[in-house]
């Protein structure tokens, strides 16, 4: 057995053939790789009762993607877009059309692996400014041409899938400028196509770029940080991994500008007002179905990484750990920044992955009451003023110790997590290559709901033999938190995968949670939206849609549950399930 | 001169004749009084170049209010409401109808003093539960009967004035129950008619009421705290004086239930979600024009007054003081709770009122560079965990000292302010009795706008001779704050008063501020709303209105600028200016 463990699969690190299927579903950077370590590999192999021999023939999908997809859009329209944006900013080749119609969800990769090309837009347009976007929308509205918007391509909810075809507005080429930086107001205004690293780079170097007195950060670091756009963060109501301190995107947005089929909408910079409804909070989360975000002003914070304090604790039970976690959020001494609590199954997986499982240290842990499938790992950071982070860490320590939390801070657990915080997703291809599917779903809960949702979700998933189901809480508030589920199954066809996914979404809904905390709804979760928010609010979304987009050209085909037909609804948006 | 200063006007403290005009405009508690002290009296007398002799004949308005106002509502409707709510819960007497149609604004008191009775509802109904409210709304929708809602009557924006008549739903009689208290979620759910003190009393005594482990507070203490309702706080987007720490009402609301003409709308308790637009933020600030709030769940906080820290500083200049104030809000060590900075004119008035002006202490202050009409007073508190409040106070001290802030903490300035935080408005009647008008207007600004708005506002007001104009900042964010103006003039007729008020609103608008930070829009500021938010968003409010209230029965007649006719618009809602 020990010998067998030494085997390492020949994880793919080759050059991606241009225009290949793999190039389409490969996670972000074509030259970046991260492979399962030995602990993770052993966990997978053992869970699914596989042998090393099962990890010898990867399915790499290096074949060419189809390049002969017909364009159903009238050539006169293409000509018009070329006239508006220039020849070099209009693409109709199949590769780019697939690239901007498929997201980063497991379903996207699985479909590409199966050679399923569906719901593709007809042309990709890269406007150079908001004025061109206005012209495009106006023309599309007159000619009833559907429009989707592409930023970083990191949707995991089939956000910009295009079942009705049309055009995709790719913001990532030109709409990436920093429009304004205001140190007195502590705000930055950007075009929405800018990606996380570019934004942070500018803010971190505010003295050099703007003659600012200090360095700044936006504080928004989703797992997709390196290849997601500010616009995507805003229109999906996203959250960064540090949102517990910095706030979710709806807490960071100060003002916005949208181009809609009925005109331009701008909100104002006052941080709070009593002048009727909050328009920002109507547009945030509109997922491209009301209009296109063309500028957004965000809060910024002082960039002082030297002040960051790290901490980690091991708890004896999920109950006790959640209790400590909640007490910290209700302690009124300030919030931590990163703040992640793993449930027993995720904690045990981490123990294996970090080679602690079955070691002398593990024996010791068990002896003092920290048992497998009971113990829970908490890790996090505190950001802000130096004395503040010191206080937050001290207070957290006090509460954790009261709840039998074993301090692991000295072992650098949080640093290790930080090291891989944006890169773990690179391992997905490796697993997929050998028929292992790894996916995530997430939801929002009150404290009262948390245990029920977790229990019901696990009860559903565990009906299925040999399924890994890891859960963590990673975004917290005094009144509740999120629950984030990672499940790993052996691949048995797309319909089998969708059965599980839909079943989990059903379980989440039945248990009373909100269908998403920060991934958004897209076309994937759309059939569950009305069930959660109620038909009265669904009616209001329809009214808003009708107002902003009377001809239903903005991201049509099911976004936010808006134009699903009864068959789609019944199928829970099963494009594939015919 | 010294002798003359000893004169004290014979401020009224008599019993209010039942049904009198004075009973209608008297601030809240009929038996409570607070009179201008000698310093304040001298300030008024000297500013307006009056003599003690001018303060001998008060105009007390003790005469009976009219009791013969015709009810224009068909008796069959009254019968129906009686059938729904019971005889004892339907009132058509003039006094109650005036009481629930006039708010607590200066314009309300002035009109009553002038004997102007206008825009009165026809009947006051006190429903016993949400079900009765549903029946009433449904009936009114069918019969096109306008509905206003009365909570605490503290509107200063003509919020529930009824130019189209109809009925007023008075929530303050029965709709005052605490429906749920959830210590794990740290939330309380109440009916909206409950007043501040009743809510705080229940929360402060949570162990006794609910067997809770701790005592709690809602943290929402508007100046009108003692006679305003939770529902009013919510539908106007109000703020408490401690909002810088606890949050504005839109930060405190977790979920809501509204009865509208098209049905019941409930939101959910998840503190954050990514499931489309935020419906709570559409309904908060709807000012009774979409439907009636029937239940609201609010965040609560641990009630630990023993942890509260107080501080106060005097600065040499407004510029320096605002700079310190902003740095504190951007310091990332936590926010203060009460946080009030007075401009030079307000500071000097405070010096007079607290008898420091022209004393030995004042001479000393001037000697070390704290000069009249330059110096600025900052006062505040820190709330929360004990170590946290200690840290916040320490950090504030550090920043204030850097900006030449002179610590006054030892002199109990904040305690003195706390003592009168809810009662200063009782002085209004005293001043009014002798022809002096005192009123307030407020707005929201970014830091970049603050000085411009303050300067332009003062420039406008100071064109008018002998006008006191005091300004403070009392609600702050990292990206901006509010500006709160108190102006005192000699009464010269309602139109003269309105000229000033409208001029100030114009000046606020021109300078780029938001038309309100926490008073709301009502019918008073309605003509300025579209100018601020823009016609695109005004169009959206109209769409929302049309959706929730297709027959325009909910608080009609100009609320949120919804149904002003062009003449009204041009007059800036001058009911009186014919």
C-alpha cells in the first residue's frame, strides 16, 4: 500500500494546441498548472476505490474545437457593428464565439469535453467606449438582436450563455480603464472590463499613478480574482474572500452607470441618502438583463499588508466551532477579513492533503479529543489599522479558547491557504482528465438555519455512494453567513451530474436558504429563483425587465428566471436533458 | 446690559386646553417643557436686535381648533371601515383628523398658528392587525380612496399630508407588538407602529422578556426617538444619532412585510444574498407610496452602556476639524457611534448657550488660537465591546491631537449633549410664541462636496440679514457624510419662511448634495427629487408606483414627486403660495 501511494499520475502540463477544446475549458492561464498533491490524490483514489492503474490514460481533449459554426446573424448587422467599432473589434470565428459563450462552471467544461457546443452567440464585439456601447444597444434594440456581456468568463451559473444567439459584448479588450481615483473620497472609478489584478496594481501603486499619499486596495478578492472583471463582480452580486471585513460588492459600490435599451442610467456618489429607493441595489445583481454596466465607482481602503494578522484553530466539533464563529461575528469588536470554517469532512480532507492524517501529530490530536469527522478547522486574517488587527486577533483567540479551539496559528495554516487561494481550481482539469468531477454550490443562511441546511444538504448528497461533500463558511455577518459546498463524484455522464446538481439546488431550496450568496443566479439556478423569492418579487423583476429592456434583448433566454418557457422550467433548465 | 440679561421671558408651561391649536402643534409630550436658557435667550435677543420688552406678549394659540370640518367620504365607506376594525377604531372628529394630517415640521406648526387647516384626511382608522390592513387596502383600492399612514407623527417633510383626502391608517394604537425576538440571529421583528422607547425597553430587558442571555439595543436613536415609530424610520430611510456605528435604518433592516394594493410582499432574513436586486432597498424609502409596512425584522446589538466612551475636542478651524473627522472615518480602526462636528457658527452658539462666551475660559481659548467664528466643536461616543471602545477613543484622540484638537473630554461636553439629545425641540414653541422661527434642513455629501455645499448654503442664507445658520455633521462614512443646517429667523409670514426654505433647497441642489440624508422627501422636498436623481430614475419610481399601486391610492398628492401637477411643480409644492 505504501509503495502504491508513491505513484503520481502523469498530470498534463503540455502546450495547449491552438483552437483546441482543452484551450477552451482550461482554467484561465494556459501556461499555469497546479496538480493534486499526493495526499489529495490518495484521497480521491481511495474514496472512489480506484487503482493507480485507473490514472494512466487521461482524456485530454486536445482535438480542435469546431470551426465551422454558421453565423445566423444577417451580414448587414455585422457590417453595422464593424462600422461602429472597427473591423478588428468584431469577430465571428467559432473559437471566439464558443469562448465567450461558455463560462468556468463544471457544466461548461463537461459539455466541451463531451463535444457539446450549444447556445453560442453569433459575433463577438469589443467596443472601445461607452458611446459605442450605446450605439450597439440602440441598434440591437431596433433590430431585436440579443446581447450578452463577457468580462472575465468566470461565471459558474451559465451567466452569459446565449440560447437565443445574438452578439456578445466583450468588455475585456478595451473597457478596462481606470477613469478616476479620488483619495479624499476614497473611491476609484473604473470601466467594468478591468480584471482584479490590474485594479489592485493601480490601487497598490496609487502614489506612483496618482500622486496619492497612500497605497490602496479594493479589498475584493474572489477565488476568480485573477480572471474576473469588476463588472462581473457587480452584476452578479459577488463577494471576495475578504468580504467579512471589506464587504460584499453591494457594500463596495458607491455609484454606477448603465446603458440600457431605454437610455443611460447614472447613480450618485453620496454614500447614503434618504431620497427614495436605492437604485444601486436594483442594478447590482441584474446579471446583464437590464442593461450594460459601463462605469462603476468603488470604495477603496488603505493597503497595509504589514498590518494583516493571521490565525487558525482546530475545534472538537462543528457545533462548537460554529458557535465560536458566530460569537466572533456578534462580538462588536470589529470583523475578521478572511474567515473560513471547514466542516468535519472538509477538515479531514485538508488533513489528508496536508499530510497530517495518520501521522504522529494526528494521533496526538485524537488523544486530546480532536477526532476525525468531528474536528473543524478555522482559519482567517484581520485587516485594517495595526492596533485594530491586533485587537481583533486577540478577541478571536479569547473566544476560540473558550470553545476549546486549539491554536494552530504557529503552524502557518492561513499562510498556506493564502498561497493557493486563487490557484486550486487549476486542479480541476487534472481530476476531470481521469473522470473525476469536482464542483461547488453555495447559499446564504441565517444562524438559525445553518445547521438544518448543512444537515439536509449532506443527507441528500450522501444518499449517493462514494461522494465527497465538503462544506465551509467563508463569508459572515452578525445575522448569518454563507455555506459553500464542494462535491467530488466519479463522472457518469452529464445527466447524472446534473441530477446531483439539481438535487442539491432542491435541497438548498427546501431547507430555506437563499439560492446563492455570491455566485449569482444566471441561467443555471434560474428555475429555483421564484421558489425562493416568491412570485410577488418575481413579478417585480419582470416589471423592471420590461421597463429597462422592453424587447428582451439583454441576456435573454432564462437569466434570473425571466424568460424560461414551461418546459425549461420543468426541466430545471436542462439544456442537455432532452 | 448685565441687568437686562437677567430678564427671563415667561415661557409657557400651562395646561394645554383640550382640542386647542396649541395641543395640535405642541412637541410630543403635553406635559414636557424645555425652555431656552439665558445664554440662548440672549443670543436670540441680540441677533434679532430685540429688547426684553419684545418677549412679554407670547402668541400662545390656546384657542380651540375647528371642530366642524366636513367629511367628504361617503358614509358607506366609513361603515365598511367600522365593520372591519370596530367602532372604537374609526374616528372622524376634526381634532384627530388634523392631528394625523400635520407632522412635526416648522411648516406644520406655522400653519396651525396661522389657523390654516388644509390637506386633511377624512377618517382615522386604527387597524388591529395586518389582516385588517389588507382588507382596508383592498377596499380602498376598489373604491379609489386615498390612504396615508400615521406612526409617530414626526415627519418634517409633510410626509403624510393628505391633499386628496381619504383615510389615515394610524398604526400607533394597535400595531405596536413585538412579534419575534431571535437571540441567535440577533434580530427583533416588530409591528411598525411601535415607538423607540417601547422597542428599546423590550430589547434592554430581553432576559426578562424572552429569557435571553444578554441585554440588547437596536442602536437607532433619531432626535425624534421618543415619539417616532419603527415604521416611520424604515419608510423614510431614517438615521439615528448613533448611525455612524450602528448603521442607518437601511443597514439595520433584515426583512420586511408590506401590504400593497396588489398583494402581500415579504422579504427574507438572509443577511446577504446574490439572487437578483435587493428588494428591501426598493421598499425602504418608499414613504408610504407603494404599500404599508406591516412587519419589519431589525438587527439588534448587545446593550452595554457601561462600555460607552465619550470624547470631545475643540479645533481651530472648520477645515482642520473636517480633515480630522474624515481621517477618523477612514482610519479603519472602527467607527465612533455619536459623532458630531459643529461648524464655527454652531460652535459659537453653543459657547453662548453654555455660558462660556466672554468668560475667562473664552479669553484663554482665544489666546491659544481658538477664535470665535473659527473654532469648531467635535463630540461623540464609542459603542461596542469594551476593548474596542477603548481603542476607538484612543485612535480618535491621536488624530484629533495631530490636527490641533484641544481635548474637552474632561468637561463632560458629550454628557451634556446626551442630556438634551431628544428634548431640544421642546424649545421651538417658546421661540415661536415670540415670533422667532427655528427650522432644520439636511443633506448628504461626499467629502469632495462638503466644503462647497457648506459655503454655498451659508452664502445663500447669509444674504438675508439677521439670520442664524448653524451647521453640523452628525452621520459619517468613509466616503462622505451628512450636513445638517439649523436656521433661526424672525417670523415674517409663511411665504417669507417658505421663500427661505425653498431657497435653501435650491442651494443644496445646485451644490450637488443629495436632497436628504435621513429626513426623507415627503411632499415638501418632492419638487427637488427629480432634479437630483435625474428623470431616468424618476421614471423608474413611477414604474414601481404603477406596479404596486396602480390606482394611486397610497399616500398620493406629491409624495416622492410622483403626482405633482405642473403648477405644483413650478411652485415647489407651495400649498400656501397662491
